[in-house]
C-alpha cells in the first residue's frame, strides 16, 4: 500500500475511514456479475472491490472503468481457482490468514448486530453538528507514542518552547521535515471524535492537553478559526443528511469502545516481563527499529517473514512456552502470539526501541480484545452469516491468487543478453539530459569575479586562477574542474552554460548564495539515450518486470483454457458504482483496507484481448 497514505499517525483525519459496510443483510441469492470456473463474483464483491481500489487508469467513461476492473478481477479469480486446485489453501500460512479474516468479519457482524442497530440520533444533535461543520480549524499537531512523552512535551510548551523546538527534542513526526510542524485543516466530522472535541474548544493560539486517540497521543494548537457566517435554513436542510451520517459514524466508534470495555471487564491477562523481553528482543531484529540494527528495511502488512524465520532463530526454542495467561484458564503460547501478530491489523511504532515496545504492549491488549470479540461473535453463530462467509471468501481468494502469482513470477529470471536486447528496443526510456563539463572559479566578490573573467579572456591560466581563488568545495581538489552535470542543475550557471559553445567563457553569474561564478565550457553532451552500463540495474529490473508480466499473461491464457469464464453483461451494465478512487481503511481495523486491492492487468495484452472476446460473446 504505499506511503503518503500509509501513515495514519501523520494524516489522522485526511485518510477516509470506512464506516462499517451495512452488508450483514446481503443475501446469498444476490446477482452474479461473473464466473471463473466454480468461483463467482457477486454484485456485492464487485462493488466493494471496485469502489475501494485506487485505479491507475480511471476515465470519465464509467462503463469502461467497470469493465477494466472486472477484467483484472477475473484474472485474480482464475488464479485463485487454480490455487485451490493446487491445494495452496492447505498451507499453514494460508490457514492462519483465513482464520484471521474470518474473525475480522465476525467482529464487524457482531458490531452491526449488537451496537450499530441501537444507534439513535436526535434532531438537536444534527443541528449542533451542522453549526460545528460551518467552522474550519487550522491546527499545529504533535503526535507521540506514549502519554508520558506527550505530558513532558506539554510542560515544555507551557514553559515557552515552540512546537518546532519540542518536535525536534522528542524526534516526533519524523515524516515531516525537521524544519516544520505538521499543520492541518480540520473539518468537523472528518477527524477522530476525541481530537475534534478538544480542537473545537480551543481559542486561537491555545494549546490542548495531551489527547489519546486510537492508541496515539496528540497535542493541538489552534492557529486560526474560520466560520461561515452566511448560513440559511436551506443550507441546513441540504446538509442534514450528511451530518446525520457523520454523527452516526462517531457514535459507532464510541459505542463500539464501550461495548468492548464491558466485554473485557472481567477478563484479565498476564504476560511475564521475562517472556515479553525475549519476544521483543527477537522481533526488533525483524522490524526496522531506528536505534537498532535491523535485517529488514521495511515490513508492511502480512509479515510472513517472521513466521518463516522463527524456525532458525532464538524464539524457535520457546514457541511452545506460555506467553499470555488469562483468568479463565486459557493460554497463548509464544507461537500463538507470533502467528496472531503476523496476520493481524495491528500497528507498531518503529521510531525507537522504547516506542516499539510501548506499541507492542498496546498491540497485546488490542489482540486480547480482538480475540474476545471474535469469540463473542462466534458464540452467536455469526460465522455462518452470509456477510462473514462472503468477506472471508473474498479475502481468501485475493490471498491465494497473489501466492500463486508470486510462485509463477519467482520462476522467471533474466540473462545479460535479454537485458541488452531489452535496452536496444527501449533506449528512449533511458534518456539522459544535456550535460556540460565546466572549469569554474567561484568567488564571493563581484569585482573579483569581473577581474578573473578579464584575466581568463586575456589568456591567463584558468587552472592557476582556480587554485588561487575558487571557493567551491566539491571542485577544490580538481582545480575547479566540475565534471559533467545537467544544464538544469546549478540554476543560472547551467542556463548560461547551455547556450555557450565548447571553449567559451561564461560569467560572472550570480548564484542563489550571492556568490559569483566564472567558468569555461570544457565539453558538452547532447540529450539522448544513456549508455547501457550507466543504467544497467534499471534496465535489468525493467526487463525482468516485463518478462514477469508476459509470464503471467501466458499463464492466464492457460488457465482460461482450463476454467470457463462467463460475464453477466446485463448485471454489470445496470449496477451503479461510485468512483472513490482512493485508499479506504476499515474503521475498526485501521491497518486493514476496506477490500483487497485489485491488481491491474492492463499490461497483460493477451489476457485483455481474450476478455474482450468473452465480453462480446456474453452480450
């Protein structure tokens, strides 16, 4: 999933959260959009997969958009069909994953049954929400991993330190430039309720107390408040419906927390310090902790690497030992905990060892809550509902299809001759800019620069002058010879050099640092394909990717001969969809997307051609 939208901590109210889909009432007899072998794509699944997948080729033609998405989704389903045939679903990793996805669906169904159905909203609440929605807040935001940090930061702010100074001291918000503080505009109904409640009570330049929200801790400073003073009753009537939906979403979250607290009231859990430290020590070797040596540069989503690697590491000798004990007599072993962590929608902090361990403790609590909710839902028989079966099957198909896809592309390698062949036919993809090599003298004084310019014009040795006067550090050891660089670099120096001939003198040119450059053009390289040896790694990766795409394309054609594909064109044509085209996350599981992403197959040209024929035949 990627990365500007990946960090909920930094963009708490920018990312759209999925309020739980009212899918529990869906019927098993709902229309079928398409079939691939024995696997079907229901109307519900296609809508969810289409609306909650960011599309790279979205157009204004909604009919074409739906068709493109269905072609890619059918590719996934036919891969899943073959994966079941090859019994990849018997793999332990898959079984662990499938159990997790069923539990998540059960919890969603439980919430819908026990909480959401009881939500009531008064007209007065809608009016209050409407008036709040007419005000936007500009805020400085600091976020922390634990309350102690946040409280200490607040003390420093109260003592007169600026938000920027505190940000630097605590090394918080690392994805924001060290020279700035996260600044956001808050609109009512788009942020966490606790953050909104605190922010809307602030006066300009007032700083909030630390606020806990979704296992993070925030300090807000109100910079500016903008209120729409020209509102009418018509405005209220037009917006009342959307305001009611936002209030419902807020109440969903609040009531879910209360429901969970009541469920956990009598449940106690104990984890010994010794076993926690042992597990944390080993996990720190897998995760990219900033102040430790990590064997992983980044681990996202389903962390299979943990399960794979435990067999040969210290934890392998402790997998059967108790990790957590509960007052009802149940026990999680170390192995149980690792498996749950590897597939769960849990968020860990990698900022430091301390923050990692704090977040790991929070994850353990969340995990206990998750398991209790799942057990409650299963006790009510919710795993048998259509919604749970539909959700589980959808996630399982996507997982198996990806596993088989990976198996296929892992068989592909690339030879040096293939790299050369690819480069020969794609040279124009590796165009280098116009380059110049300058012999330069950079000085601080304009008068001196003019004198040096005249001396060079009069035939004096530029090398000796550079040895005496040049202030540019990067060329000091080469007597002012800069080497090749793009004419788009170095600002005005590059612009002037671009228009000079080899051997001509340029300058003095004033730089952005108020220095002055005098130079001689030693050589120029025209814009054009870069030599293969200069771009070998990039070409090799592109050639390998292209070969993998063609391998998948061929494999899909083989599967199409094995499994029949049918498209219900009438159902597809009549269904309505919304082009959200953004990543949407589940409200209860903020590390889980609302639906598995549909991997685009627009470059699988044979598959596209075959599907066009099938669409034509099914009209």
